[in-house]
C-alpha cells in the first residue's frame, strides 16, 4: 500500500498518548503502515555498554506510530487530507499532492 504522507512532512497526532503534538516525519515503514515522527511516542530503552555507548544506561528514542493516527498540516497549520492532481510541465504529466483545505500544493 502506498502512503500519501512523505518523509519531511509536518504532521499532527490525532489519536493516542501524544494526541495534539506536532512533528516532522523522519521515516516511513509502508509494510507495517507505521510512521516515525520527531519527538512523538518517545520511549525509554535500556542499553548495555557497547562500542558506541561506553556507559550504557537509558536512552530515549522515538518509536513508530500507525499512520491512521496522524494528519498532515497544510501551510496554514490546519489539519488536512491530501489530494492528488495532475499537472503538465515541459510536455510531461506529473502528479502533485495538494491540501484539501486550502487547495495549495504540498
């Protein structure tokens, strides 16, 4: 399944423990329908000492959340759904994402 949300988009969490928080999409996992969002769903991970982390201890890191729990923010910082329209440039037809709220390209 192809997701309409891309890496680098600014999204808002609409469900779950971090409801209402916003962040930038860091990574997308389409096979599990999950998205990694900056500073959202931060969990503590206990690690042993290793080459990268000499002391070990507790590391806080973001964990993926399901993509149905987020919505894209448009240029006016409002939640929006995503539409796709075709635009012709240089004789080629390309698909462009746009915000349904204000009809502007993303």
